[in-house]
C-alpha cells in the first residue's frame, strides 16, 4: 500500500535540488513495452516530466534483461517477494522461465535507484516487474486471467531495500507529490489511490 505519511513529509524541491523520482520508462513514454510500444499515455505520470524541480530517472528492467520487443511475462505461484525468496517463478506467455533474468533486472534497478539517490518511485502497475499494488496471478493472456494483491519482482526489490513505490494509478499519492513540487497546486482530496477504488475493493472483496 502507499505511504501517505512519507509523501506528506517529502521536502519541497528546488531547481538546484530537484525531487529525485525513479519512473518505469514506459510511463515516461519510452517505447520499451513487450510489444515495442509505451502501452499508451499516462498523464498522471507524464505530468512529473514537466517540472523544472523534478529529476526523473527512467529505467525498464524487462528491457534491460530481455530486450524489446519480447514475450510478455508474469509471476506464477506467488508475488514478487516470493520470486526473490525462491518460492515463485517468472514465466513468459509460452512458458519459458525468466526468473533469473528478472531477479538480475531487479538488482540492476536497485543499484540504479541507489546511485540516483531516488526519493520516490512511480512504476507501472500490474507489471510482473514494476507492479506495486496489483499484479496478475499467472498468465495474463489465459482465458480465465486473475489478479492478485502484491508487487512485481523489481518493485519488491526496491521496497525490500527501503524505497517507497507508488503506481500511475495512485492518484491521491500523486496529488501529494504535485503539491510538494508546485506550491500553487490545489490538493484534491477526493482522489483515491488504487487500493481505495471501487474496482479494487469489489475485486478483492476488501
């Protein structure tokens, strides 16, 4: 879940000392998706690229390990934390085991975040790599696809090592970040994070 207390205590960045954000490259418009696209536009994330007092560091872990284009992959038998502990696997849509490559990508992303002194990560939800709240439970292209609560492998690696991660669907959290970046931004308190939406609560009966 998102940590709004942490976000509310973020400093007010300046041009000389910008807020350092790690972002899934596809959210920033890079065509690194499995199919060679950026998966469309996500205004909630792209807005962060428009500020002079924000430094966005982009990284695509799947492109790092598997290149683009590539097969789609998802977690089977657990969540990203389970993959890191050896209890679950990352498999492509055709059944190829990409677990080792995904773990290597998560380590590289962690090293990148540490080098860049990242303060918050904004990552693509439902991704087997970058998902922070919801991921697929097995192959997303199966006839009876299912979602599960949990993180992708790379998001789990970041959180395990002390970084805070949100997704492009955590609109309430992004609102807090906008208010820290822009003193004229009027905070909209009626927005929700992904786990607070009707879809999430209905699907997971929470």
